[in-house]
C-alpha cells in the first residue's frame, strides 16, 4: 500500500526556519536581524554586504523597491479589509501584485484591470516626482521597478531559507512509516528540510534528478520517478517539490542541482557557456494566484502531472503544515477524494477549527461532509508533537 504526505509552510517553521511573517518583515525592512540586504553586481540580492556592489547607484534599486512595496501594501490591505479583516499581507501577496504589473507593462499577459492600479502608481510623487515625465518613461520605469521587486523578493526569500541550522526531528514519523508503507512526499516548500531528514536517516529517495555527473551536477529527468531504488530492501520513496527548490537552477543545459561548490558557477558547461551568466536565481514559485500560470512551464508541468496520475494510486493523504490556501492544490485534493470511496485525508494541525475557518471554500464548505463521511480525519497536534502511533490507527 502506498500513502502520501503533503507538507506546507508550517512543516518548515517547525524546523527552525524563518516563517512567512519573518520573511515578510525582512523584505519590507530591507534587512534581516540587523543585517542589510544588498545587491550583488550579478543582479542578485544577498543578506549582508556582497563581494561587489552594483557599480551604478548601488542603493537605488533597493530604495525604489522598498518605496514601491510601501505603496502596494496598504492597497492590498484595503482590498482584504472588505471581506477578510484577519488577513495579514505577506511577501507572497506583494510578489503577486508586482508580477501582475510587470507582466501587464511588458505585454507578457493582457490584464485590463491592472491598468487602474498603474494609473494610481503613476500619480504617486514618491515613485514619480517629476510631473513632466512622459507616459512612456513612466511605464518603462514602473515595469523596471515591479520586475526588480519580484527579483528582490525571490532572492531574499531563497537566501533566508538556505539555512544550515535547521532541524528535522519533527519528521521522525516518516522513517517509522517507511518500515510499513511505500510513500510519496509532496511538498510546497522550497527549502531542503525533507531532503536533509531523508539523507540523515539514510533513506534512499527519488527527486526527479539523475545521479551526479563527474563534476557533481545533477540534471532534471522525470523518468527517474518511474525507476525503483532501495538496495536496502525498503520500498522506494519519491519526493515531489511542486513549487520548486532553492537548489534548482534553470540553465541552457537544463534544470540542474549544482554541487555545493562556489567554483562550479565559474566553470563552463558542455557548450562553452559560463554558467554564472545565465542564472537568475533559484527555480521557485512565489506568489499566490500567479502560480497557476507557472504550472504550464519548466519542470512544473511535469510535477503537476505527477500530482495527478501517480497520486491516483494513493489511498491516504497525510497533510501537515498546509493551510489549504492554494486553490489549484485544493482542487486536486477534492478531485482525488472523489476518485474512489476509499480515498481519505488525515490532517495534522494543532488548531483544526481555525484551519477550517481559514481554508478556501473548496475545502471549508466540504469540511463537515468529509468528516461525517469518514473521508477526513484530524489529529489536533502540531507536527513536532505527532508520533507514528498517532497516525497508524487511522490508516
């Protein structure tokens, strides 16, 4: 029998990593725990002073970004105040709005509604102090600022999640589970918490990448998901990072996981391209409703397929740390629950009533029905408190 786990941000918070509120605070303030966020000459942002600052007005890009964010946040707050007074604007909300503006101005996506917001921003004298600036110039600058904002958020979030001080003791139940079941792990998190746990526990797993080449590079190859490993006799374990990972990069040679060797970036690939010239940061999905668009590109289309077809072979899904805020993921879970009468969800959450209230309608309005029909079970504990013995009787 195969079961699946779905991990959301709450599972990584238990690992000691910065949570959503911590990342949002750093992004809005331009610093993390007193250390400034600075821009490197390669266009990426880092926590702390980079090796070489941008040679042209190094402070201007971040200053414009922070001013843009300060203007955008009250607009987002005002929108949610009309129907969700408990909503707290996060860096993902900010990214979503910034990307919409950039996509509209760059004609990547037609979005007539966003033009009203653009006009409001053009009238802001903090971003556009020159009242005589031409409309064309304002559009170009706003496109640049909004694009720089998404770059700033992506770099800062990924840097904060790249920690060597994380713990994974809260995932001990996974190792016990592996002695009894084959498991698939689906995670919406970008960090390396699950990989760290599996490697420390000496658990072999498939993550969609080939074994390292001679220089340590691992290349994306989804066919690996269909291969069996497990030389120790244990069933194979498959890991699907549905929203990407802080150690994935999209390069001309393909999507790769590079070795943890800084010199690797200065070497050339098989075609003679210097890798550092092509990296725009890790391949991760940030935002809210914009993620659906990204599901059609890169490795994400394959991962979404893997969240449909192989997932149908699973009868039990154990959810930890996920707030049911992603409509795409929710729709997939609802469809799967309808697939057979035997499919069930087990939710691990310390405050299930609050989770039900905050979940999007696709889950919240079905919650009581699922409970009554025995298709939803709840373990009212935090992930760090749960033991395998709490889960086993429900399977």
